[in-house]
């Protein structure tokens, strides 16, 4: 059994994006909560929450890609 190197590199690239989101989302949320009296509080809070959800989703997707690369799982074909 061999590792799918292309898929592994793709997973590592996605982990880099995840890493970036994992630091950006809390920073944006912190800025929102620090400036609650500002008129842009709600939009900044929404952006921070979206970034946090994206970081979690991207982490799961990255782990999925790396596991598929390591165990050489074939893609499922849609018959439709």
C-alpha cells in the first residue's frame, strides 16, 4: 500500500488554510466583543462566527484528505 502524494500535499495545503483561519477567527471575534458599542459590532461578529465555522469545517476536510491519502482510499463514483 502506497501513500497518494498528490492528495497528501493537497491535505497539507488545506491544513495551512485551516491554521490561518484558526488564528484569524478568534482575532476578529475578540475585536467584535471589544468594540460592542461600535456601529459595526454585528457585521464584525457575523464575519468572526463565519470564519470560526469555516475553520472547524476546513479542519475536518483537511483530516479527511490526509486520511484518504495515507490509506489510499479510492473516491466513490456517483451512478447518477
